[in-house]
């Protein structure tokens, strides 16, 4: 049987509440929106370049976002001794190249696992806690939430267009 990305339900994010609750809920909603754009697609479909000349694919975005989650939450914030996933100093777009549809299920699982690891890495941190970025200096956990919301929002726009080109489905 051919693997397909699982269906994902969106939950309503709270419209009022504590700042931390709102930031966490909005980031989780954006994460779910991205996964929903992948739902029901095979590895071949996830690896489809659907808007040439761009090399963006849903599988490339899966790999990129797994790396983003790991780099920001685990490596930079929590200072965990783990390697980046799809990153090399001399290859800026590594996540978008060397795609193998046969690895799609594992790489999708890697993204979901990194989302869970990110939640664990930040669970005991306050929004005003700071961490040190290797180039930019001190950053707050609050800023990090906002940055990841922005990252997912940007890529959700890409994913919406890519998905619609693949099979006409929209995330509306």
C-alpha cells in the first residue's frame, strides 16, 4: 500500500487569553495548516515541483521546516547537542534538493517529531527568557514564537499554492 500523508484537523485557536497561550495556539495552528496542505498526498506528489521555475515542493518544505524547528528550538534555545537535519554551510537550499519520494513518510514523521521536541524544549521557558544566537546576539523566547509564526505563515502561503497546483485542493 502506498503511504499518504495523514489527514489533519484544524482546531480553533483562542481569541482571548494569556499571551503565552495565544502564541502557542497560533503557532500550533500554523503547524497544523502546513500538515493539512500535505494531507492525502503520496511521496511522489509531495516531491512534485508544481510551479516552475521555483524548486519549491511540499517535501522540500517538510524538510526545511523540520530543520527550522530543530535549529531554533533545540539547537539555539535549548542548546541540545544535535545536528541540523538538512543544512550545510556550502549548500543553502539543501532541504529542497536530493528529494526522494520513498523517504517522504520518514521525513514527514521527522517534522512531526521536531514539532513535539520543540514544544518540550520551550515548555519550561518564560517568554522573557533570552538565548544567544550565534550571529544576532540575544533573543527572547517571545521573539522566537513570533518568528516561527511568521516562518510558518510564509510557507503556508507557498504550500497553499503548491497543493492547489497538484490536485486543486485548497486549505480553505
